[in-house]
C-alpha cells in the first residue's frame, strides 16, 4: 500500500527515494523530514558501547530505517530529520495506554544513571550545573514590548550557576530545569562515534579536550526539565546536533536560517547581552542584513518591518521557508543542522540529551598551514615595526611588498609542495582508535554560544593522537623544576628507559596500514620483496616529495643536551628514535597537527639514511633541484630493503606522492 504524503517530509513518502534538489526547492520544502520506524513497537536498542568502533555504525542505528548514505547525501546540513522510535507515539503529546519499550534504555541504565537528577549532577562533565529558572505566566504577560508595541511571546531564559549537585537537585525538585554536560563515559563515546560516522572533522576527536589542533570537537548536553509548559524560545546553534529524547515529551518548531555554515550561534532567547556584538559580527560575515532578532511568523511580504527609529527589528531577514513541528517522545531522535532556528516546548517533563558536534572549517585549516609555510621564510618571520621618524621602517610599505609576492607563494605551495595533501595527510583522514579518557572535568558553561563566553581549558601535557605519547611539558611542571634541586642521574635514567620501552612507539620498518585504510599499494604481504615491487611500480608513476609542513627530529637532539649536563651519555636507542611533527607553526602553542615517534631498524640504517640525506640537502644552497624532492639513490635503496618505511612516512605526512603527469 502506498504511503500517504506528509507535510512534514515535503510531500514525499518516506519509503520513496528522494532526489537531491536545488537550493530553491529545498527552501520551499518543510524543514523537517520524518522517518517512521520499521518495527511497530520500537527500534533496535541504542547503547554507549565503544564496540561501535569495531564495525557497528551508531549513525545507522539512530537513523534506521534511513541509511547513513541517504542521510549524508540528501539531508545532512540541509534539513532536520525526525526519527520516530515507535509508531505508537501520538503527535498530540499524550502517552498511549500501552507502554512501549524505550530503545534508549541501555543508555539510560548504563551511562545516564537511570535519569536520577542528583546522580547526573554529581557525574556531569561540567564543573558546575546551570539552573534555568522557571518563569510564571504573569511574567510572560509583562515581558518587554518591541518597537512596534507588540509583546515578545516568551520571556528570556535566565540561568544561575550552581557549583554543588545537592543545591541543583533541590532547585530541580522545586520546578526549575537543569542544564549541564553528560557524564564523561556517555559524552566521549557518543561524540567519538558520531564524528567518525558523519566524517565531521575527519573524525579526529581528542576526548581529553586539550588539543588545540584537533579537527573535531563535541559535547553532550543534558536537559532535565521538571514541569510542563516551559518554553525555550527561538535561537540557532553553530553545531551539528542530534537530540535523543530519553524521557518526557517536547514539541520542536523549526525553520531554516539564512546563515550558511555559521561561525557562532544566535541566542536572542538567552539573557546574555554580552554576546550580541560578537554574534552579529560573525553572522554578518555571511548575511549583511542579519539582525539580532528571532524569526517572525508573519509573511515575508509584510513591509512593516522597521522600527520607529528606522532600524530593522524584525526577523524577516533571519529565516526562510515554512515552519514545521516535530513532537519528540521517548526513543525519538531529532537531527537538526547548524543555523536552523528552533523553539522547544516541554509537554511532559523528562530528560533529553543533545550530541553537539563541531569541526574546523576550511579557512582555519588552510590559514594555519599557510602560516606554517610562511614562517619558514625570513621576511615573513619579521616582527611588525612602524616608526614615523624613519621612512625605512614603514609597516604598510613592507606589508605591501610581502603581499605582492603572496600569490606566487600560495601557487607554489599548491602546485609544487603538496598543497591539500600536505595539509591533510592520510593519518588525519583516518579516525583514530577511540579510548575513553578519565580526565578532570573542564570548567566551562555549555551554553548555546559557548565559544564566545569561555576560554580554552588550561593547556596540559600534549597527548599524541597518533602515537599516544606526550610531547610538551606542562608549564606548571617547568616552574616547579626551576625551584627544585637538580634531579639525580637515576631519575634521568628512569625517564630514558621509559621512553625506550614505550609500547606506542611505531617501528617504521614494520609498519602496517590501520584497519579500514587502503594505501596507494598493497604492503600487507609479509614478503618484503613483493612490497618492494609494488612500491617501485608506484614510484614510476609518482614523484616522492617531502612535506614542507613536516619535520623529523632525532631523539638524541632532544635528549642529548640534558644527558650531557647530567653526566650521562645519550642512550643508543636515541639514535634510532625520531619524532615526526607535522603542521605546528600555525598555532601559538606550536602544537602539532600530527606527532608520532618512529623507530628505525635495529642497525639504524634506513630512517637514519633518509634523515641524514635531508639534512645534507638543506645545507646545499647551490643545488638547482627543488629542496623537497627526495634523493633518488637514497630512496631506491630504502624501497629495496625496507619498503614499509616509505609507506609509514607517507601515511603520517612526511612524504607526499605527486603524480608525474601533474604540473
């Protein structure tokens, strides 16, 4: 039997394949696409088991029966998707007489502490809980009027910060709502899985939250409501969002916004005047006529959209297309994209969580890489100087000269230095194996505009995403070292032994591609002769160049100075270990986008050979060949005897393959 068309899915049957539509057609559609469950009672249960990383797909489980491919190609970043957990859910918000099993029960029991408000407040990832104060109806009638003497329909959200769980729980029992982040085991697993499944930020998630160069971030917000009737008025987020309704019922009203790929949220519902200027600056980069107002329900043809002062105070320029509603019951999922306006009404109190996903944009990634590239040039490392008494020290004139050469520098980087492949080597396109962190809680308010009101957490010792090995010492440790007595030699020896026996060091000559990654040619065979043959075939069609954003440092350079100061010779192993850093000068902390520790073969002849060859090439200023080309003789010897080393350096971004036909 053919399914009837629904206004919630733009007149399309949910069983009929949808064609990708033009932007104009999408704007005219309903902003919400509805997916009915394949089972009349409930969908498959959803849990927070990290084993989703071993083949299962959380995105698939949440969206079923919609496929991830259909979601990513036809809906992702285009429209909201409401996946119903049960066909028995009644759209008017009332419960059916016969209770159906909640498919989120494993999450509720295992990670969400059976939705106990006090226990959730104790285990939140946030340092503090934020209490959204309930507003009485009388206050709603007394809300401030706009410039056209029409009252705003709902009061502003006013929150207070509560440091202790007991006080937060007492306020919740008194009828107020709680807002904070989910417990770390829930947050880390759900964020890691959905970043990987959607590909946001290439799935590069650091659960510690310390990394300044991670391509992806995320958090899971908890909303604990205690009474019906509460309204969170119109606003939009800059993140991609998946809301899971664990208990209670909420009605969402959604409308498309006019700011594609927003850099900041817009929060006219929230009582925080300090964020308005930054939000306007960010949104008006994309839409000049954007105003800090919620969208209105009047028609776009209404010309009375200016205040008595001549200022545009209506939200007509802030939203397009029709509005639509989605009523979420326990077991339902709502995906809504960044920049989509939404308003939420509590029909029945309960608990929902929102998986909020963020990723670096192309402008940031590109500019950080170009900054690293430019800082290798003396003229670009000069500090800014302008002196009115000396015409030769004119900052504007000097900058003009630098900018004159900039197009040629960028063109050279893009065409001859690896370009996009230099910025995004294979290791950054392969989501890392996820291991939950048991870190200290971060101190930050998880509000809709968190990035504007909070600073990054204090920098801790860097945890290598690739190698799992720390790089930089904590600044506090450095201060402690300055006042402590000089460490004895036995302590230094213990440190050296620990580095040598670290299981996370990668043996470069025994490198294997990670599961799920297909390299440029096969090296899985244990026979190095076959791997050599395949690699030689590959290099007949490609040039091998060194990534200008990468550096290789032998461990004796790092440990040698202090070893000598302590009267101890460098370990022999230090001549076999190399630290590969990639793309680090684009951030003030010089944190690397990729950092991995590699070990040469036992005789130290292969990686050392390439290393010494590169050092010699850097000193040879008279050569006419590009400095990033690898010496043919050295390369051929390594390919013959240790082909997996070449693939290791390709994977981690030290080498780049450039087709010979490319110009």
